[in-house]
C-alpha cells in the first residue's frame, strides 16, 4: 500500500514497477512491536493459568501490565502508520487529479 501510493509514481503502475522502493522503518517497528506484544501476552496468560502462589500471580500480572504498555505503544505506532499512509495517498490523488486536469482534451 505504501509503495503503490507514491505520489511521484506514474499513474499507470505496471505490475511490480515499485518493488525497488522500501516502506519507512516505522512499518517494520510496528510489526516488531506487534510480535513482541503477542509473545509477552501469551506468556502472561500461560503464567496466570498455571499460577499457584501469590508471587506467581504477581509476576503474571506484571507481565500483563507490560503487555498493556506495549499495546499502547503499538496503537500509537499504528496511528502514525495510518496517518502517514493517508497523507501519502491524498498527495498521490491530488497529483493524479492535477495530471488529469492539465492533460489536453
């Protein structure tokens, strides 16, 4: 989606013409945070299910709190990805509209 919405790309994008471009590091960071979040939450859930002492429940609760904090970070990163991608798509749409208007009939 990021590659295909490049404002500088030609209107007729041949199949795979934009494969040489890379999305911003923000996308990889978002995926990394999502994977870490799921791992930590999974571990916390398993610890809760197996906990037999107060200390084990406290540790599982701590991990759940950590996963919640990671989730907030992931949400903020997701918001940044959506905003940047939307701005890029709007810029591409504006450029394509101006190309159509400027084209002689």
